[in-house]
């Protein structure tokens, strides 16, 4: 989902159900996307009574804040009438499910034959609409349809939970109260604007909504009424939803007519420390270092000055990509690099391209959460600064891994493996 950055949760989750936009938990996308209504394993506990004293007090205080934010008393009272806490949302918010799906398995689901075939059909059926959207916003139609496919399986998995109830629950209890409060006020603004009735405002447990899984603040900033019926309706109008996604990407820096990147072959002796999204230089400079397209074709002359990074989704033993501005722009929708790769490869599949040539290191198994914690702690113990022990392999942890790999004479790609963890453990 666009907007929130639930990307860590969503990096590998979105294939089975809606693959949507998200929540620091990785609520990412133009809004937020925790695509499934409730993660597997969350018990279907009965909701807490709305007259529970603490929640009633919270509602009273929140009403004052909402009115100060411009919500009319009638809108608040109508929208919040009978609202109850939802234990399913509390459980989903507090749970930290283990996601250790390898990137190649994630991509296999994202790029399934069925998803590709459906996308091609919808591209043909909606040609006139997509012509207009592309002309207005300049965003490649194939990318828009790919986002549609990954966020909600082309509208078939939008989430069925009450957004008002979910956000009220998040605003009252748990780790994301500020998120819940701010998104609930934004949701009330949408209702007050007349775009949708509160009982019809449905979405995921995290508040991601519609075909393109916008969270309310992203909706307010970027949703458009493209079909001209007087309402911005991303739930029922795929025209509004796709144009809203295009508007969001356009405002996030999309370059009309530019490519996202290519699969590449790296030269012998390549410095893998340079293969990081934080390192950017012109395509022409990468070419001077020996980076070449894997299909053997030259980089177009018009792209030689464009800033690009080398991206290794599974370390030096797997495929390598050179990625440019439009790859980064999709990250504004969902901060997961795996998600951006999936969107762009799916868009290419619609055009008859997008096959990955190099092999994945299928013998690798991603580290589990506790193993990532152990890795960080062991690196710290050896004097390599990771920025903390949180189980998240971010910039500082990758830098620490590279330094440790270099000390062992290994390719310093910053990619965590079981072999590396075992070396840290002294085994």
C-alpha cells in the first residue's frame, strides 16, 4: 500500500492474497498494505464491548481532537456510531509473524502465469482508459496494471474489514496509536467529503483500501475522480484507482518513457561493496567498470547519464540488476526492493519480456528472525556496528556484514547467509 511503509512485513507476504500498498510493519505503498484481512493464525476472538470504560473515554477524547481537525459533529457521530474494538486487529498489530520466504519464491507467485495472463487481458480491455491515464500522468500503463495485480489481485482481494473500526482499534491500543489516530481522522475526512459511506469503507486490518490499497492519508493527498462521477471511488471504480496510483507515482518522481533497469552481468573482480541501493552513479560509469546487460545489448546512449545502482536481491551468487529512477519511484509505493522488482518484472512480462537469465541460489534459506538477531549481536560482539539488534537487515547491518566478509576474504556483498552466521558462531 502506498504511504505508510509497512514494507518489512510486506516484503514477502503479498502473493497469496492481495499483495497490496502499507505499515512500518511494512505498511507500504501509496498508503499502506497489509493485504490480507488478518494474518493466518490470528484467532477469531469476539470484539471488546464498545462500552468498555477505557475505550469510551478514548472515544470522547478523540472526538474532541477530530472536531478540532475539522470533522463535523454529525460526520463523527454517524461514522463512529456503535464502533467496537476488534481483537483481530489487536492481534494482527501486535503479532510479529515469521516471514522467511526466499525472494525467488516471492517472485514466482508475483509473476505467475495466471497473474500475467489476467494482466494482459485487462490491458487490452482497458486500452482507452489507460491511454487517457498515461497521457495525463505519464506513468507506464504496464506498471499501473502490475501494481493493481500485486496490490489486490486486480480488485478481487481488497479487504473486507471496517476501516473505521480497524483504525479506531489501532488508535486506541498497541504499537501504532499515532498511525491509527492520524489515519482515522483522514478516513473521517474521506467520509465527510462524500466519497464513501462509513459502512462501505472497507479494507485490510491496517486500513489499506480499494483496488490499489491506499491508506487514508495517501488517499486524501493523491486520489482522483478520473471517471467524473463526482466521487473518488477506489473501491468500485478501477478508473479512479488506477489514475490515483498514476497520480501518486507521478508526484513521487516518475520519469515518463524511462526504463526501470536491466538484468546485468558483473565483471570478474567486481567490488560487491558497491552493489547497494545507497551507491548511485551514472550508467556510463558502471559500464566503464565492466557492468553489461545480460542480454548482450548495449545500454541506450540516452541512458548513459542516468543515475543507477547495482541491486543483488540474493547476494553475489544470484541475479544482478542495474536499477534507475523508476525502480526507486515504485519504492515510494512500497519500500520493499523485492516489491519494486516484482512490479517492474511483471510489467515487463506483459510486454513479453522480464525473464530472469541468471540462476537463484536455491540452496540458501533466508535467516529467521532470531537468527537475524543473533547475527547482529555477534557482529556487535566482534566490533562491527549494526545500528542495534532488531532483526532488520538495514544499511548499517549490511555495512557491518560487508566489513566482516572482507575480513575473511569473502565477496563483500552484505548479504546474510547461514554460512556467515555459522562463521560468526565460530563453527
